[in-house]
C-alpha cells in the first residue's frame, strides 16, 4: 500500500507573493495570524517546536522526507504551477531534483487553476491567468516536466510517469494536449504518460478518455458534491451546523465522522480507469477565510487511524489498487496536515503507520 501525501510548496517567499500579499509572505503568514472564532476553537495551528521552516533549506526537506519514511508515507505529490511558461513556487521541487539524498518517491500535480485572491475572499480577482497556449507552450511545458519524469525517484506506473491534473475540465483542448504529451513521453523512452484526473470540489466526474485514473480529493469532493443531500437532512444528522459567534456573523462547521463515513460508503464506478481513493487529516481553513471559514469538528488522530484503515481495505478489496492520496502533508492554513504540531505531536503520523501495520494482512 502506497500512501501519497499532497505537498504544498508555499513555505518560502517569492517576488509575486511579496507584491500581492506583502514582503516576506509565505503560508506561515496567514497560519500565524489565525484567531479562534469561538471558545475552544483550536487556532492558530502551531508547528511542534515552532518549526516555521523555509522550504528553500534542504535540511528542512531532508527532515520532512526522513519523517515521512519513518511513518510509512510512500511519497509526496508536489503542487506544480505553470502559467504559459511562467513558473511559480518551483524552487523546492527543483532543489529536490538536484539533490539525490532527498530520496523519497514523488510525483507532480499540475494545479491548473488561475491564481486569484481567494485568501481575501476575492476569487474573481485574477492575479495570474491560466492560459493553456498552443503546441509551443505544450512542448516547453513537457520539456520542463521531463527532467522530473526521468528521475529514478519519480513515481511511474507500468513505465509511465504519473501526472496528476487538478482540473482537466478547465482545459478546453485537453484531448489534443494529452495526445501530444503521451506521444512526447513515448519518444522519450516511456510507455506513455499515466494521467490521473482529480475529482474535487471543482470537478465531479472524469471528463477525458485519455486519462488512466481518477483521484478522490477529500474532503473537498464530499463538501461540494454530497452537501446538497446533507443540507436537506441536516436537522436530523446535524452534519452542517451554523453556530453563533462573537459579533454578528455565523460560521459553518461539518461533522468529521459523518464526512468520513460518506467517503467510505461511496462507490465509484469507472470500469475503464483505475481508482485512487483519498483521505484527509482534518479541515479548518480559518487561517485563509477568517469568519467565512469552514471548520470540521470531532476529528482526532484515533478517528483518522480508524477511517484510514477502512479506506485501505476499500482500496484493496473494492478497487484492487495500491495508492491512497492523503490531503495533506503540510496544508497548515487549511488545517489538514500530517506534520507534527503542538496539539497532537506526531500522533497523526503514528496513525498512518499503525493503520498500515494493522492492515498488512490485506496485501
């Protein structure tokens, strides 16, 4: 069983973020500013030993990798940002490529959405537009990705580099793009390109007959696509609760257990594609959304372990798969991270290790 954790590279400053959010902005900036919205609300999220790291430091990446290996994480899935040739937040992964001692398997998820002021609640204000260009840009993009694909640490399935795409639905000519990239992969010695579509809050269904798999991205898929049903019966199950807080606003919460149970119960019928199930640690995006946050309640390392074990069972018995994608390794501003914090220490990482060990009889 291969547990892959999504990995956010925004823990170092870049000129674009300095311009948009203020000099020195990183993911830690909002994380540190978060305030509790109600009595008992666990904010701000604080890393263990005040480890507000800088990802441009290879010692940090070495620490992360050693920690991941110790607790059974198979690999990282790094978010990749490409805007018609313009790269953003690319340095941490490029440093991984150039340092063979950072020896954890990895793959890339192309986060192919426009860069907006979503942290300010202004999702319609575009900072970097997503222009998919023509074959010249497709070629340049592939050539950039190729250096990673060729690395022995890059995750491949049947000699095909695994490329995750966040929202295939947004690419107007994705069939032509995928055909072009698959042919380029073959010309460079691979059997092809293993494309995985992400099913999330933005994309509900597979839309490409050239993709090889879908990835269940949680809890976003359930929040957005199961929520209409939950809303109708919320008075019975209290899954979504509006709780009054100080001042005149209300904030939204969702039940951790019911969300996980819906994830585990879901049956995905895709006979022509592989299914890579997902899981999530917890969720609380107060650091990004403030009073407009969505806060899950009822989560704990013990529950996470229980649900992860069941998802491992689903992965093997329902889909005969080897991969589970966890959201996330280090999404601190969204409150879903495996890295140690002051509240739970290494408990969520221990939960992963124990869930894997206690499921060994399945594989």
